[in-house]
C-alpha cells in the first residue's frame, strides 16, 4: 500500500520501517560471511570470527530504541552553497549508520560531521540547515514530529516540546543515552579532539556523565583504529554506578570499552582492612610518592668489589670504580628501577667486551649476552641493584618505624608518620590487613619498578572524590593518551576531596587540560535545585549554581513526619507516579527503613540492582547515592545524613548529593529539625 503524499508522519514511519529492514539486511550480510578460505591459520580464524561476532552485536536493532531521532534538511548540496538552484540533501540522524543494498545512507551516525548541525545549528547560525525535525517515539514507533525552520526569519526561536518531553521521560532501569538531547555546549565537549584532556565541572543534572560517555563513543568513531590498539577505559566510583551506566555505550553500538573502579585498577593485594580518616589522608597525599621512591632506591648500593668474568682460559676484570660509574649513570637517567636493573648486566658485559676488543678479540652480540648471563655478573647485579617486591616495600614502610623515618625525613612530620604506621606489624604480604589506600601505594611502587601500560583514552567520573595518589594511579593509565575528567567540587564527600581542578589535573599529569563548566541543569527540576543550592555557600562558595532549564518545575515538598511508617507512606505516594523512586537515607537508618518497607509489603532493590515495572523502588544509603538518578526521590531525615559524616562540611556535601538525585519530584521527610543551612 502506498504512503499518502500529504501524510508526513506516515512517510516518516515508512522510512523507519525501511531503515529497520536495511539494518536487518546489514546484519544478515555479516552473519552470512564465509571465512573458511580467507584465514591463514586457526589463530587468524578465531580473531576474525570474534570481530564478526562483535560486528553482529553492534548491528542489533533494539526494538524499544529509536533507530533515528532527527532529520536535517540542508539548503544546499555539499560544496554547492553558491550554485543557483542547487538542491539540498536530507539526512536522518540516529545512533548508528544504516545503508541500503546500494550503499546509500538511510540513517547517518550522530557522530558524523554532517550530523553536527543537528546539535549546534540555531537561528543565529543555521549552518545551512533549512529544517531540523525531531521525532517523538512510543516504544520504538514514531508518534509525533516537530519542525524548526532555521532559515525562515519569520519563525521565532522556541523551545522544543519533544526535547523537553525526552528529558523528562520517566526512567526505569539503567541510565539511557542522551544522544537525542545533546545541547550545543555539551556537543562541543563531546567532539573535542582526542589529543587533549578535558575536565568538566558540572553541577547535578548538567549531564556531565552522559557527556563523558558520549565523548568516548565519538572518539571511537573518529579514531577507531588507534583506540582499538590502545584501548579505552571508563572509571567510576563504585560497582553500583558502573552497573547503572553500563548500557549507554552498547546502545550506541560501542561494545569494547572497559569499565572499572580505581580499586579495580590497583588490586595488587586483597583488601582486608580500613584506615581512619587521618591515616587515609596522609596515605593519599602525593608526598608519599617521594617517600616510596626514596625507600625503593635505597636498595641500590655502590659496588665495593670488582667483577671478574672467566671465559675459557681468560679472566676479565671490571674494577669497582668502573661499576660505580655504570650504576650512577643509570641512576642519573631516571628510568624505572626494574628497567635499570635489567640494563645493568648488559652495561657490565659491554665493559668486558671493550677489554676483549682491546686485546685483539672480535666478540659479537652473542658473546655480550653470554657475559651478561655470567654468574659473576648476576651476583654483582643482585648485590648492587637487587630485585624489590612492591608490596613488601610498602609493608616495610608501614611496619618499620625506623625505615619510614629515614625515608620520610623532611617529607612527613612525626605525627603523620605515626598516623600511617600499623599498630601490629604484619608478618607477610598475605597476612597483612591492607586498606584501599595501601593498595594505591603498592600501585605507585609497582610503577616505580615497571612502567604501567597506558591506554589511548580514560574517562574518570566523580573525580572530585579521589586522593592525589589515586589521581596518580589513574594518570599512569593514560600517560601517552588523553582523559575526560568529570566531577563537581560541591559533591566531594571524602576527607581528601579535591580542592581545585588545577591541583587535581596536576596530580593526574594533565596540567594543560581544558576545564569546562556546565551550569545548565537538564535533569533536576527548578524547585529542587533551587532548594539544594542553599547549601552551596557553605560547601563550595566559588561555584556557579546550576540553573534548571526545565519548564516543568517538578514536585517538591518538605514534610515533617513522626517515624518510618510516614516515610513508607511518602514512598507509596511516589510510586503512584510513572517511573522509578529512590528512598535515600543516612547509612545508619537503612536497616530500620528496610524493615518498615518489608512490613508494609513494598518490594525494593539495592543500589545497582536494575528496576523493573514491578519493582520500582530502590533503597539507597546516602554514601552510595552519588551519580544515581530516580524520577522521584524520598529523602529521609537530612540531619541524620549530615551527622553520619565525620565533619559538618562533608555532611552538608553528602546532603547536597542526596537532594539532587530527583528528576521529577522530591519529598524531604524529617523527624529531627532540618540543618540550619537549608533555611531560606
């Protein structure tokens, strides 16, 4: 049946149907590939089969996800802007490229240069776009469209209703991509070049996490081969957060990006212990890198005896002073401890070969290698430049007060040294009760000995909570690559939280990074962010408050209650709305609220567990709320959230995080008086 000429919506639905058919044909074409005669061996065959499997996955058609979300009608054909009567082209903008059997594009990847005006064109700068069309979808089917005639001076600029609806659409399950709603200032960051590191300071709801993930997707599109070799990594604050964001990149067709926490990166030992705040702050201080370096290189001692190499009937003697010159030369080169140790036998062997040549012999490289493996040379290297186990080095520093004092002299004062020393020294690496901060120290020591592998690009989210030593650990993973650093100084809730991005970037090794600030709020309703921003003068006085661009002010209520049953009632009211609900409470109050929910017969999940239509309530300890979003939030007892932290400033920052997790509505319940900082 033909599509009516005067029915634009029917035509767009027809194009969607044809595009899905084309995508299916692309996938079937890959599935039908016969590689039996094109590979030289089974290793190549396995590699090619894996690539084909990944390609098939990338071409999956997600039925509930729009294949395209926009359309651009250009005024002119590319390169023909000045040609009279030149016909412009039409492009459908979507999550991935789709072409028909002739190779003609039916959907253009949102990352392609021709798609850029969809995000950046405006009345002031239409970028040769005559019309921008946005589509509204219900369960993957087109139900509406909205046009902007950018080149028509008679049409006033206006806010897109479909854009607002997409931003405010209720969410159940993991985080969605924002590819249909990227704003110009976000797009500029997303498309920034791979060679540069970008730091994004963004308040709650400004989309900084989504910007970071979409930047990875863009970079993989623009630099596919390079990043396929060097690798990409997304680092999040905890497993719950990583689970929440894990579907964003696959929805954009990117399946090869690794995800990890900082603890995952430095997992050299089993974590069995914790530090108090004072010890953790000292261990996280960048000065510990100097202490570790001093302790490591103290193992190098100057030779006092010559090396005598016996080959056949000849004896070759390298005097102690010459050995010392070789050792000092390696120290002056400032290369890794392990690399220098591996180079020393060859340096000694070369000194022997020089003597052989002077005596008339003509040794080659094989002779030099043999001399380097000589038992006398090995013994000398072992004595002068011994192998060091990084965990044992840190173990000794934390257990041996005298050893620590020698290498921390002039770096840490007496109280700081005492703070990090173990009360009961461990007998071995395996029996030690290592803390997360100790693992970072071991990672630093490991890198001093052997260079850490560098990736092509690293995304570091919730970066404001990292210690200087953790920044160094992340920086080691991108020494030859770039990074996207995402965070909000106002949400720093660790005792070592970042004081300034410049300081953090210096520890990361990216001091020349570009710092961008996002202040337009897309996720948090106006009334909610206005209320939460009352805390900013007390927790981050220099930051610009987020200004919500949401037309819907959202639901907001502060409600005195008498106990857990009233909090449960507030949750029940929120669940009457479509979408997800998060009950956020001080960690100490979670068991009591869990019992009240169970007694009321209301099912709930923990952070990181995926919500469903049947179970839409998540009970969230305040310490795990960072980075998560819910359509509706019930925040239990703000005073308890503040009091649950070691100091008031950290407590108020934790409260700021909890207050800003709602996308559509927030109900604050309290039995105790509210913190005075929230007073109007």
